[in-house]
């Protein structure tokens, strides 16, 4: 079947904005919550097994109901961030989610407050809910009283959540003007970004300069939004809840110990020289003494190949098929369900994502597809996320979602399957060489860039706590870039504004290190696959099928991985070293 690029359908959720089905779903959820609230007086550590399981099932039902409502609102907003009706619905659903959490909070607080012996007895009969319950217990030392928790929830709706919505609304209305072949084009951000990879050095520079020109004009506002976001993150997490540091809040939600994150980030910093070496190689091949930052993703040959959407879909599905047919079958379901939005539209959220709403629904994927090789890699990445969710759909709505650091496992693995296929089948040596260099480009972007983003976040959170101005954050980010690149390339002053372009800093503080974690993990897993072949697959699928039903440490132990071992993290860089050595050999033999 040949697939055509189109806007997704959200009819599996609701017929449209303002439909009576939305109001009916809200009424149904309210009835479920009222029924659940009536259980408060019945909570007893000595309750029988069936009663406890029935309470968990009722709570899960409510979570499915709010997920459908909130998910629909979020998807409508991302498909057009300038649609006022979608903006209003998203705000309303954020309010409803906060109200739902407040009305059901008594159960989670009761559970966290149980004595260990009572909790262990109930854990032993909780079935697939077990890890969700265990993870809640980890938060016990940082939990506030019920009235305080309710205030925090309500505060977030019109506080931190509103700030994130405001950032998205401002930045997704931007348009960019770039002169291409003598004609000034008006572009979306995704369209502009394709020129970062242009073989024309002036066009690359112009694209970056236009991006930062537009963002810099609003940098005082965007920077101020970020300051408030950071202060709120610290005020609640460190000052009220008692976490040791801003990043420790994310670490606990990921169930990754602080020292494991520190080890991984330290190993990343120690290996910055590898990518500096790569940039020197790229400079030689481009015939320049030293790269400019504008040239970081420059193609080493003029292989500006474009892939029609239908061809791209077929390539990704075939790559998955070769690895394991059921992986392709699950990815195909996303297209057959019309849950993939690849259209280029003004107002559409930039970037790409896969959203899983609940186990009974196929995930939705958003991407702006413009036909580049990188677009195909993004497609494989997001479909990998969808496959991960579908493999874990037998779990409850509370245990389907993998921990954030493990959530990148299937997505990055899917990308690597695609790249191997492209290298194997491409007959044009220039394109093959370009693909090999893109692998290194992507390894940089996913590992080193994200690790240094995390370093910047740590510094930014500290500086903002100490009263830093927005201009001082620009300086801190520029210093971060200088440390990351050393003398391997020339940095122009406009890159000091790059951090305000990164939505993750606003959306999810300290999310970024999950990309480094996931990529280094996948490099290890992919090496095992190349060495073991089919024998590797059961172990790999066990990781994906686990979803969020066990801790990251327990899931990784199944794959023979010790995340406390520095050598494991260094092993990922050893793979990169081997790839770099291959590329340097190509340079010598060119």
C-alpha cells in the first residue's frame, strides 16, 4: 500500500472541538471520580486482596478517561498552536486534570503513608500494578500534606503549565525569511532547519542567522519565561519537597540514582574530544582550516537527495520487517489508523513526537515531513516509539509507559535499522558516505549535545537561583559551547541565543540527558545484535515489552547491563571511536 502525506485523524478520541461527546466524557469521568471518592473511608491496610485490586482498577479507569480528554486537547493544540479553540480546550483540560488529581489524591497519599509491612503485603497481590505502586513509595520523603499537594496542582495549571503553553504559542507563530536561489522564501521553522544541512555554506549560515535573529528579538521575553519556570521548579521541588537538587527531581521520576546520572554525564564530558576530532576530519573534507558552528551538520558531499513520503514510509517499514516482521506490522498500524501527521502547515508545532494515550489506542505521531534523509530517520525514530508502546499494550495504563531513559530504546534502535538498510542498498558512493557522516552527526546530536544541554541546565538553574539576568544566561550557554567544542570550530556570537530555541528546557527540565542515556544504551544493544543475530531478539523484545512495569535497573539487568558501571557508558563511546576510525580511513583513501 502506498501511503500519502496527510493530517492525522483524531476521531478515535472525539469527533471534533466542541462536540457533545467531549462533554459526555467529562460527565462520565466526574461520575467515576465521585465513586472513587466514596472509597476514602474504606481504605484499610488490612483490606482483602480483591478489594485492593478493585480500587486500583477504578483508579486506572479514571486515568484512562482523563488521558483521552487531555490527550485530545494536547493533539489538537499541537496540530495548530494558533487555534484559539484548541488553546482554550487545552487550558480547560489541564484544569480538569488538576481537579481529578486533587480529588483522587487521598489514595496515593494513603498508599505512601503505609507502614512497610502493610505495603509489602499489598504489593504482593497487586499484579501488574506493582511497579507503579513501588515508584509512588519512592516519593514518600518528598510528599507534602494533602492540602499542600492540592494547592500545588492548582497552581501548576495557571503557573508552570501556562508558561509552557505561552512559550509554545509565541515560538510556533514564528515565520522565517531566507533567500534561496535569488528568491526570498517564507518558511516554517522545520522548513528553515533543512537548510542547516545544505551543501551551500552561505545558505547554512543564513538559515542559522535567520533562526537566531527571530528568536533573539524575543529573547528577553522567552528568557524571562524560562526564569519563572526554573524558579517554580526549584521552589516546589527543592524548597518545599526537599529534593537535594533540581536535577534530583527528574532523576527520581526516572528512577535513576543521582550517581548513575553523574557517572554518565562525566563520561560524556571526558569523551568530548572524540567529536572534536570528528569536526576536524569534517573540516579537512570540506576543504577548510576549521569548521564554523554553521557547518556542524554540513554534508561532506553534495548528496542533497529527497525522498517522496510514500517511498520513505516503505523504506522504514521494510527496515523494521527485515529485523522482525511484527515490528513492521505494529508500525503499519499507525498509518492504517491515520494517526500520522506529516503535513507541512503554518502554526503546527515544530519538531516531532509520538504520543501514547492509553493501551487500547494506537499512538499518534506528529512530524513535518519535507523529504530529507533526516526526515526519514525521524520517521523511523518516532515509529520506534509507537512500536515500543504497542509491544507494552498488555500492561495497565499505569505501567505501559517506559521510564524516560528507556523510552528512547526502540526509537533509536529503529533509526539504526534504517541507516544500515540505506548504507546497504544505496548505490551512489556519495550518498553512502553522506549517510556514514550523518551517523556521526546524529551520535553527536543525541549524545554529546544533549549531555552538555544537561550541564547547561544545571548551571542555569544555579545562576537563576542566585539572581542571574537573561543576558548572563546567554553568557553561560556560550561558555558551555566553548567547553564542548574546544578549539575544534569557530563559534559566532549569535549561538549564545541557541538555548532559548530548545523547547525541552521549558517543557521538561532535565529531560535531555535521557537522550544520551538512551543512545549509549542502544549502541551497546545494537552491538549485541550484530554479534548475536537472532539470539539477541528475545532479550531486546523483553526490554520493550516490559514497558514501565519494572524499574530501569531491573529491566536493564535482563539485558546483562549494569548501569552503575563506568565501563558500560564508555563502551558506547568505544563504538563511536570505531566508527570515527573508519571514517578517518576513508579520508586517507579518498
